[in-house]
């Protein structure tokens, strides 16, 4: 059996229709309340919104910094691979060995973009340590620095103009000339 409404049409009771109308009115009221907040605490609402916005901006800024640091680290890894520092130090050690200079690697940490070589039996009985480091830079390309400590004296560090193995070899030859002079 089908129930008929007040207008005589089939399809439901007047109570069901009234409930639907009330639900629609309630949804409309909620939408209006969200669109126009009628708060007793407008200053507090503004403060909460401001803090939420600042936190979201801070999270975005931190993510951007993290991404930039990751890109810089990847660039440093590429630069380190390009200069072939460990191989260059080993070749330098081999060639200086022909002159009676003893060389031994003192540091080669995988993934650290750093290598060092200690030279013993230099002229005048000195020792020297050559260290090559490639570090990430936030403001440009990665930097490769060659540092030399001769005995107790720290020589000025040399920064490569171009991260290439040819540039590194040229710098190592200049350093060898100073150490063997």
C-alpha cells in the first residue's frame, strides 16, 4: 500500500518532507556560519588563524630548505665524482714515490667527499698532509678546497675554480712544487 501526502500524490508522508526541509535549513545555516563567523571571540579567532598560517608557512619554508640542501648534497656528490680526488692523490703518491717520498692515505671516507694523503720524507725531513674536500653550497656550485699542512705550518687553502680532475691535477702539481722546493 502506498501512502499519500497532503497534496494527494504518492511518495511519502508529510513528516518525511518536513524533516528534509529542516535538514536543508540546518545545512544552509552551517554554511552561513562558516562563511560569516559570528564569534564572541573575533580577536582570538584572528590570532588562531594567524598562528595556523605562520605554522604552515614555516613548514613550507623548512621543506624548501630541506629540498635545497638535498639538491646541494647531490651536486657535491657529482662534483666529487668529477674531480676523481682519491685517484688523483694515489697517482700523486705514486709519482712522488719515484723521488723517495713516502705517501700514505690518511683519510678516505666513502660518501664524505673528503680524502687526505700524508707525505713523509720530503726534502729537509718534513712531512705534509694534503686534504681535498668538496662541500655543498647553498648559493651556487659545490666548492672543492685543497688544504695543505706542512709540518706545523698551515698553508693557505686553494679553492678550485672548476670542479674538474684537470683543475685538481694542476693544483696538486703546484702544491708538489712548493713541497719539493
